[in-house]
C-alpha cells in the first residue's frame, strides 16, 4: 500500500523496475516460445541472426542504464520482426522503466491485439503500467487475469504470483480501506482534488474514522487552499492516531523496515501532520497560534537539526509577514549558520533585502519557495534604488542557485532583483522559473537588457 503521492517522490512497488535485466531474459525466453505459435519469425537466417543480435545488444545497453541506446536498437529489431512480440515487449519494459508508461501500455496493447495467446508477462507488466498511470481498475483487471492464468497452469513463476496476490489485496479488494486509499491517491495525482476528498469521505463513512484517510484528505484540501477544512482533517488524524499508525506501518514500502527505523518513520509522519496544521494556521493568518505551535513542536523535536531548520524557516516567514525584516534576517542567518547549504534560506535573505528597499513591498510570503502555488505578490510604488542593497540581494540568490539550481523560486527572486537594476535582463529567469514549475502570477515582467 502506498501512502504518498507524486509530490512526495518515492519508488512505487514495481518489481519490473528492480528486475529489468531478469525481465529482458524472461522476455527473450517466454515470448520466444510463443513466437513459434503466434507468428513466423523472420524467415532469413541472416535476418534472424541480426534480429537476435539487436536484442542481445539492447540488453547490454539496458544493464548499463543506457536506455535511449537500447530503445534505438529495439526499434531496428522491431522493423525486422512483424510479429509484435519480443521486440515490442522489451521496448515496453524499458519505456516503463523510464516512466513513459503511456507508450509502454500502447505496445502491450499491440502485442495482445496481434497475438493469439499473449504471454502472462505482457498482462503483468501492463498491470504495472496501468497502476503507474493511476488507472487502478484496469490494473486490477490485468492482475486478475494473470491470477486466472496461474490457476490454469499457464503461469508458474512464484515471484510473479506472489506479487499479483499482494497487489490484488493492496488496491483491488473493495472490502478493504486500501482500495479507497489507492483510488484517492490516484485522483490526487491526476489533479482531481475534489474527487479525491469525496473518495476519502466515502471511505470514512464505510469503514469509520481512519487517521490515514484523514491525512490524505487533509493533503487534498490543503492543495485546494481550503485551509480550514485541511486543518480540520489534520486534527482528525491526531484524534485517531492509532489507526494512522496502523495504516502507516502496513504500507508495502515500509513493511520490511527494522522496528527502530519504523518507529522513526512513524514519528516523522506524525510530525508532518502537526507541521501541516501549522501551515494551515499560517495561511489563515493566525500567526500568534503558529508561534505557540512551533514552540510545542520544538520541545518534541529537541536535538533534531532538520526540524530546527524547518521551524526557524517558518518563524522567519511569520516575521516577514509581520514586516519585521531585521528579525527575519536574524532567523535566516541562524539557519545558514546551522546549514550553509540551505538554498532556500539564501533566497529568502535576498527577498528580505529587496523588501527593505523603500517603495517595494511583498504582501505575501510562504515558507516553501519550491511549492507549485502562486504565493508571492508585491506592490511597488516609487522605488528608491540602493545599488549596494540590490547587489547584496543578488549575491544571496546567486548562492542559492549554485546550491540548488532546480528550484524555480530562486530564478523568480533573481529575476525580480534584476528588474530593478540598470540594464537588467529578467526574461531568462522568468523562462527558467516557469520551466521549473514555479507559478509567479506573471508578477515578474520580462525585460531585456538594452
């Protein structure tokens, strides 16, 4: 059972990705056997040898993780093989490995359509691709079919059968709450946030209060910016902490963890819920309550350096929203002293320095510069340019970009600074911020240096 979504990057329960070389060999063997039944292999011995050589070379490239090279070789092999089996199957395996599952699914469909009796591995792998594409129902149908093939004696691979049974229990049994976990997460990942909340509410009505379900619902409500609703859901998690822990520890990606590590992960999960509640309060403007909650969490997380940085960052955000620039800089400097590699702290320092200039005012400030939300706006009147202040801000954000060049927020900050500098070019930074999914409400106007 997964207990995460695409914003919380984590490997899915995909045996195919862990055993790619094994699947390559298996594909050559099992689909090679069905070739003799379903189609005629290339009739020229020379062509057939070339075909097999291409498959063998593609396997070597795959084992070296040179997937593009392997795909090119398989494309050549597929031209030689009109039977839609080996070449297409192995290509689909690689496409799924590099998360091109729509293309992989299309190839599995082609194999099934053009084969009288497609091998069980085709259906098994297609089930995995359906799952990764958030199509739970189609994934379940394929897993059920592989199970039926095993009953009929057409699949004797114990590892595959074990994984099929596990996945059927995980997200295909509507008598279990996991069925709804998975569909709610799928809707969330597809951007159907309201639908995901409806699914979680139905799960609660059917199975009763469940802390893990409430946590999912809270995440969906938060992303919808329904902060009061999210706060309520997160509160329910803490009220039903036992069921949250049970659901959390039963997740398939955590089940084999040592007890001590499991306990740490449980505490981290509960800490995330508490912190999410604070973020709701922050977004609702209840800064006094935010400060009180941070004090309580600091006491619980004493000695945890990462948590200390997070709390300081949130305290800095509160100070900034209260227009206390000096206090904000003090908090940010504390973070950088603890961890010189905290890129966000450097970007926020640049923002605070910019905000200190007369005539510039950022009216919103959120403690997650890499969040994909429109969280920043500013009002500019008659700006008094202080070149020294601007260069100081520019130095900080350049440091942030050096430390973490894949955060769009940093480029937004640098572009904003450049817009106030003589001959400043903001277009490249605006484009990069957009490319990295930072939504800035078009506040950063594109100006090219003359």
